[in-house]
């Protein structure tokens, strides 16, 4: 396994539960695992590093002021969706929790799924504004479509 130059680390309460979540619901595969203390998952060109808040690894060590890493917060992975409504329905049926309902804005439509530790995965259907910006085409910057 080659390590990517850029990776994302999530602090999770249970590495095995997080592996099951990301593998089952978002198509990640395990690239490496060291028991309950560490795993690297892969999907396309993303490597997701999973570590518990306490353990022997560097990602679990407390800061000098005593604070410990913890799961949750607002940072998140973004997973593109071709059919947001049907994917959300399937995830809800499978018992996946969400922090919000689908919202719409100039960038498209999105919803925030939560892994078993409360880390977020944004499921996003990109809108015309983002699609045009990516293609370098002009677009109306005045507000939502």
C-alpha cells in the first residue's frame, strides 16, 4: 500500500464500527489496520485514517494543554451524489443518522450524515453554479438558482 501525500484523519470512538460504516455505506475498503487503534480506508484517491481518542498512536495523544482528540465537530468528507434523494432514503432505511435534512443553496443540494462517532459525511448533489465554475464557464453570482 502506498500512502497518499494528503489524507484525512477522523477520531472515532470505535475503529471497527467506523470501518463497517464507511465500507458499507460509502464504498471504502480497508487498506491497513492495527487492531482497535488504527485503520486506513481507501476510496478512489482518498485515504481516510481512523484513530480512537485514546490509544498508543500519535493521533490519540493529548495536547500540551491536556486537551484530547475527540470525534465530531463540523469538518467533513464530501461525497458526490448522482441521486441525492434515493441515496438518502437508502441510508435512512439502513439506520444511518443525519444531523439535518436536505438543504439547497447556490452550490447545490446536500445533507450531513453522521458516522457512529458523530463525524460528518456531506452527501452533495452539485448545482449548476458549481458545475459551471469547475468548467470555467460564467455564472450568475447574485444568489441561489
